C-alpha cells in the first residue's frame, strides 16, 4: 500500500518541482527571490475556474484565456520589479519585500472578488479519471497527465535556458548587468521576458494543481513550500530544483501517512530548517560563496 | 552616526518631542473618550511590537516574518499561564515575553546562519507552523474556538476599564522605548549597525555575527511577546486568526512606513497605521489590499519611510529628527 503513497507524493512533487524551477529561473535571471510565486499559481487556478465554470467558456478557450491572464500578470510583475530593481535601485533585501507585497496584493484582491470559499476545477470533459491498475499499483490518468505535463514544461524550460540565444542572454544579464549591457543585451527586456515566462508557467501550474486541491486564497502556501524544494536543490540549478521537488513531495506524503496529516504542511519547513542547518548549499552544490 | 553626539540640539529636540508626547498620552485618560482610549491602547501595543521588529530589521538588518508568532506566543503564553495554571498576570506576562524570546532563539538558531531570503522564508514558515500548532493543540489553546483572557488585577482592583489598562500599556511602552534607546546606544546597538552595513566588515572587526543576530532576534521576540500579552488582555479574547501571517506582514509594512532604524519612526508608523484602519472602517474589506499597496509603494519609492521624508524636509523646519 505504501507505494501508493509514494506515487501521490510524486504527483505532488511534480508540482513542487515545477514551482521550484520557476523560483530558480527568476532568481538566475534577475537575482530576485520571488515571494509572490505561490500567488501566481493561485491566480492560474482561479482563472481556470472563472473562465470554465463561471463564464462558461470551452475548455480550450478557457486555457487560452488563462494563459493571457498569465502573460498580463507577468507583464505587471515584470514592470513593477524592473522599475524597482533597475530604475529605483531597490536592493535585493527590499526586492523580496516587493515581491511579497505583490503576492499579498494578489491574494487580498482574489479574496475580495471570490470570497473565502474554495472552488474546484472540474476535470477535462471526456477524460476518464478513474484509477487504473498499472504494474500492480492504482494510478489515475489525471495523475499521469499532471506528471507528464509538468515534466515537459520543466524540460522545455531547461533546454530554453541552456541552448537558445535568449536563454543565454538572460543568464548573461544575471551574471553582471553592466557587462551584459556592453555586449548589447537589452537587460530590461530580458528581465521583463523572464517575468512573463514565469507568469505563463505559473498559471499553468495553477491549472495542474486545481484538480488536486481546491482553489483557495491560501493556496499560495504551496509556493512557499516549493521554496524548500528549491533550497534542497541548491537554488541555482534547474535539475536540482526538480529533484528537490520530488523529494519534498514524497517525504511530505509519507510523513502525512506515518506521522500526522495535521502537521503535513509543516514538513516542508522542517526539511528546510534541517537543510539550512546542515547543508545550506543544497544537495548538489559544494561550496557556499557570497558576493561581497 | 548621530548616535554618538549625545547632547546635540537635535537630540534635545527629540527629547522634548518625547516629553510632550508622553505628557499628552499620560494624561489622556482624563479627557479622552472610551473609544479613543481603546485606540490608544492599540497604538501603545503596536509601538512596542514595531520597536521590537525595528531592532531586528532596521538596526541589525535581518528580516523577520514571524513576529505574528512571537506576538501570539506572548498572548497565548500569558493567557494559558493565567487561565490554566492560575498564575498571576504580573508573573505570567513577563514569562510570556520570555517564552516568545525562547521561540525567537529556536527559530533564529537555524535561520540566522544564512540570513537574507532564507531568513525570510524560515520565519514565514515558522509563523505557519506556529499557527498550525495553535489550531491543533486544543488541550492548551482551545484550537479555533479561541481563549478567553481576563484583565489583570492588583489585589481586588481589576484593570477592567480601558482607561486603567492604558496606564499599564503606557508605562510599558515608555520603559521599553527607553530600553530600546539604550540598546541602540550601547555596544549591542553599534554591533547591530555594523552588521547591517556590512557583514564582512563587521566580522573583520571581531563582531560575532551569529551571536549578535541571535541577541537582536531574541530581544525583538521579547518585545513582541510583551506586546502580545498586553493585546490578549486588552481584547479579552484570542484565537489563532489574530496571529497569522497578515500580522507579520502588517508590522513589516508599519516598520518600513515609519522608517527603518528609527525609534521616532516606529512611533509615527505604529500611530498612523493603527489610526488609519479605524478612520476607514467602511473599507474594512479592503484593509489587506491597502496594506499590500502601502508596503509596495513605500519599499520602492520611500524606503526610508516617513522619518526619512521628514529628515529630507529639515531645511524647511530647521530641525532634523534622528533618522
């Protein structure tokens, strides 16, 4: 029976991994730790529900609308963060207060519009979500779909950063803004672009997550937990974040089963604290260096 | 470093301002109606919490998102010690503050090793865990139902009126402001400043970063705990929603709005941000949203807060507040 728990841990883990990857790409490109990530995910979930269940659009049309919401959100966050970081030279200590404030505003706004009651996104019409027995374990096609889509997005992001010219330009801007400017990279645009990518991926995560857990305004907590996953992976490596996400998902589910479900939400923070104590650089990185 | 010039005219000016404010608040129960006294009580409690948070954020330069938990630890600690163990408020209340300081040290031990966004995250997580514990340990805290808290009493005299209670808040507030001022002008305060300006430089002059950060965190948590004990007693009823993340973010906003690293700033910030929501009661639902926007606007455009704004206006008034 335990393998069943591991599998649902992997499903949750794929979501954590994806959010952790978002943290890493934004951090790698802009040096900003985005505390509003969980709220972007929440907006994704709510948009899907609003367009599909409340407005009554078709599934594909709702998806397109949600992506548009993600782009708009990305542009807004990008413009605010660019203004703060590049124009007003807000230091990195205050930059995550900026992102925290943005997340808090999003959360409060959704609370005002949608109220505190949870909503659920119905599964894709015609999709058979009944669990099937595969290789001795029961697994739902929905879960397989979630894992597959999450993995596909992660691989696409990793490849984008590694191999495309824009990805390279983004990595260059993160290393040294002035040097990137001298070789002709439009840093402001690169930063904006990364926020837009972050917005698009973020709303997708929300859509993936909403069949698993009901959409609530407190949903952003998932983003904070995924932060722990990013730290397990070392915070600067995309593969690290992916591994960290899966580790977190599985451990969290196992502890929910063996210890207590009431404190399941606390597991991520306990793992985080353990890592900060013994391995602050994550599982894979060797040395902890700090820029002076 | 204006801190070294003890008897300069601007310091004297600050003391005069303090004195006037103290006289006004000290005599206010005689001429202010009950509603405003309740607000004054809230301001006093807010000031204690804000100054505590400012010690850690403005002086030592370490972020904390767990002051909601420290505040709650003070409130619940005091309430449980009084209601369940039958201790006197006057014993339970400082113990509540000490419990909060202990929680602060427990959280700070792992988190302060790294600082920066890790600290923000761990403290945020600690606040969530604290809330989970409050909700799930029904035996002690009554869970989501909440706890009734009695007003303190001396012998047969109970501080049941807000006017009487205000004197407890007021005296605590004055004492803790004085203590904070002394801390800032002591070896600790200078070490905190050094750490905030450059950790590497502070280390180079033999300041034990970890130790001083922990001290700052513990003092700050103690302030929050003391404020929490008063708060529970003031509103007579506490439940876990009083001490969630919103409180931490609210006070983060208050410290930044008032002015990081400024005690007068904390007074102004706590005053304004307690009175404003009361003035705009009709917009109650928008309160969270407004706090979010205030935080965002101040952190980008006015990172030195109101006190920074005032000190840049010094040419107009000819005086400079210590910012």
